[in-house]
């Protein structure tokens, strides 16, 4: 398929484009493949993995904050959410070990969001929660009771 035809299909029907490109790559027909858009999609997948890391960290840090600052409201539901999110993060890091280099940035981003959500969900003032994340990734991932 010509580059113009591949770009047109990419814009009109992503699913068909993706299947066509996979078939071309498997057949070794690199000259027929839409290399520019394939490269863009691969980069996008990498960004998506980082976004997923941050998203899962937000859930974990939010529940750790609620656990710490609302002890009277602690329940099995929060504990299960913390445990499940730790498991999900552990699997995500095993599947994407290069994300370890992004952990400081991801933790800071996730904590900012978790802190904002914690204030909204608990009705406690923002200043109740530390301005900086009180946990390292390793501490947040400890299997001990939150």
C-alpha cells in the first residue's frame, strides 16, 4: 500500500490499519509498512505504560493517606484496595522494569493528585496532608498492614 493509502487508512480505520501493518511486518515487507505511524504508536504505548503507573500510584497513595488520616473510617474495603493496588503495581513494574527510572517523577505526580483527592474525599483541609509524599515507592509497597 502506498504511504498516502496507509495514512488514509490510519485516519479512517485504526483497527484495519493496525492489522494491515502487523501483517506487513510479519511478512518482512518493511518498505510497504507505514513506518512513521508505527513508530508514533509504539511511542504512544510507552507513554501509556507510564500513565498507568501514575494512575495506580494515585489510587495507592490516596488510600494510604485516607488510612493514615482517618483511622476511625478504616475498613476492609480500603485495605483490600491497598493490597490489590500493590499487587497491580508490582506486576506492572515486573512487566515494565525500565519504569523504575521514572519512579521519583511518577511518585511526585501521583502524590500531588492523591493529596488533592484525599482532601476532597475526607473533607479535611489540604494542609492536613504533607506537601511532599511521605513515602518512598518501596515504603508504599510494603506488604505490612497499611
